[in-house]
C-alpha cells in the first residue's frame, strides 16, 4: 500500500539547512498496523504530511497503492485525502459549532454522498467507537477521550484504505489512552491499515511493527 523509497525533505531555516527526512525508506502492506516513534524534531510530522499527501518530498519516491504521488494533480490529491486516507490528529480538529454527528458527517458531504446513506454511515461509525449516545453533543460537552472518539469516527466514516494517526493519544491521560488504543486494535482486527505516529514508547509498542525515526532517518525495530 505504502512504498517510500529514499525520501528526502530539506528545509532552509535562516542559515541552517535542516534534513527533516534523509533518504527515508518505509513499506507498509495492506492490513498492517505500524507505529513510527521518535522525539520532537525527528521528522515525524514531515513524514506524516507526505504519507497523508499534504506535502511532497524534495527527492525520492512515494507510491500509494502502486501509483507515484507526484503523478497526481492537486485536485486528485485532495480526492485521495478525502477517500483513501482517514486522519486522526492529537488536537482532534473538531468543529465546535457542529454536534458529534455533524462532525462525522462532514467528509461525506464533501464526497457528495446522499443524505440517507450519510446518516447510515455516520451511525455505523459512531457505534464502532461506542459513542452513539453522545451523537447530539457538541465538542465542548465531551471529554478529551470522547472528542478523540468522534475524530476517529470521522476518519473511518469514509471507509478509507489507510488510517493515519498523528499523536492520537498525546492530549489524553493514561486510562483514556488505553481506551483509544483499544479502538485502534479493533479497527486493525477488522482489516484497517493503520500508521500511528507517536513519541510514546508504550503506545508505539502496541503496533505489530515499530519503526524509529531520528534525524530524518527510519530504522526498523526488530
């Protein structure tokens, strides 16, 4: 599904040249659960942005489902982000004026899915994260863990082939972290491909494969 070969991304910050990614290589097969772990400034966010088609590398190759990303136009990349990739972020990124149900429904509206099917899929996604009873609540009426459940439901409602989670437990306490990781394990058992980016060893260890990132270089943990 994901084939990254010798990717490099360089930023110029003042007089300093920063190698955010340095000939990084990563391969993820369909149905795998992979964690990428590294400290702040290691290149995790840059890698996530490239995997998520939010940014492109300066050098190297990224194939998603066998197609080089550089072959896509901006509009095609937007469609890939909306249909193939489900994003889960540390800060939840929910819209405060929308209910949980409406937040989950939003990507389906962008896809042009008809109302009846939207409602069916939203209910299904909320049930999968065990939040159906809170569907009419606004983000401010939900705990951090519940907000992250809504964010996960929004990520899976489009039935993406890849779930990309960037520090999904970073703002949560240890008990809530366990609950959220249980959801990721359940999604994985149902066949979802998951790439989870974290700085937390205990979270990273729960994936079936673990990859370290440091100074823009990736190393497989045996």
